[in-house]
C-alpha cells in the first residue's frame, strides 16, 4: 500500500482543534505550534506523532476551540498567592500580592483538577490516533492516484523495452551489412578478409547485446509493481532506489541502440522514468 507524503487532517481534542499538514521531505520532521497552556503536553505529542511519521515534514497546530475555559480552583489560587507572597516579601516587605498577580501566574500553567490531569494522556492519545487516522485516509487516497499513474507509465516503459529488444535481434545483421558495405566501398575484399570481418561482427554484436539490460529492467518493473500491492511498510526509499537502477539500464540501452527507432524508444523510456521519479518522490 502506498501513502502520499502530502495530506491534511483536523480533529478536536480536549477543547482544542488540532490540524496536521504534511509535505514532502526525504527524511522525517515534526513541527508543533501550540499555545502556551499546552506547553507541558508538547513532549507527549511529539513522541506520539514522531512514532507515526515515517517520511515527510508534518506541521501540527493547536487552537483553543471557542472560548478557553480555564478551570481555577480555590486551592490553586491560595497556593499561588502564598508562593508569590513569599517571593515578594523577600524582595520588598511592603509589596502586596493582588488577585490580578495570582491570575497572571495561573494563566501560564495548566491548572485543571488533579483527577482530570490523571486522564489527559489517555484522552490525547486517543485523539491523536484519530487525527492520524483521518490523515492516513487522505494520504492513502492520494497515494492510490500516484500509484495508478506510475503503473500506467511502467506499462509504457515495458512496451518500449519490447520494441528495443525486437530491434536488437537484427543488430548483428545490421552491423555486418554496414561494415561490409564500408569495406567494399574502399577495396575489393577476398574470402579471408570477409571471414575476418564476420568474426569482428560477432564480437561487436556481443558488445551491443542488451539481453541483460532488458532482463534487469523487467525485474525492476516487476519489483515496483509488487511493492504497490504487497507492502505494508513505507516504500518511498525503495522506489527511489529502483528508479535509479532503471535509469542506469536505460542509459546502457541507449549506448547500444542499433537504430534511430530504438534510440527514440530509449528516450521515451528515460522520459517516463523521470516522471515516475517525480511521482515517487511524493510517496511515503
């Protein structure tokens, strides 16, 4: 199964609206943009989503849903007042801590009730799973479109490979005629010279044979097609490697192409490989 590296999702978690957007990147990177009251939860979120992100750059933002409902207990206010008073008197015995000072301090911290604090990890863990499920659904849909395009281009490459292979079957005869015509245009040749030329043609035909390249090209295409239907792991890096190998085989075929038509087919293959490379760079 293939997932696109680009996607978007949003869901609500504990009074906050979370959005995640992913874009292409060879490695994996996670960027969080959270309000200050969620500062203590960033480490948990980063660890959770970091384990789910295999490839790409994910931007995660959190927004308070509607008006923020800060829950302040009497005990929290008393503790904050006592704490601030102790600091204030150590600096200036005449300074009095106001309720505004207490509220300013409490607004910087998560002051939910203790029993709610004990449950927040479970709530956020479930919420982040849902956020990622929504994201994966979109990435899977886009990945399917990418795979369909790549498979279409693989079929075009196979057609060109078949054409080049057919053309290559006539390569020895093609070069034999060319060499003999050249020699006969220079001088009359005897049977001994003709035999020598034919031996050279045989040796040269071995050098221009593309059987190995054709076999490897078909093998790479087969491996790509199997990746799309049988892998549950990220496949982007494997695609990169196979595309690089396909381009290597195409270049070798080009250096051995026996005719203009075969050369044109090689150019077509390289063009399709480059398009697959671009599409593959979008797959996780």
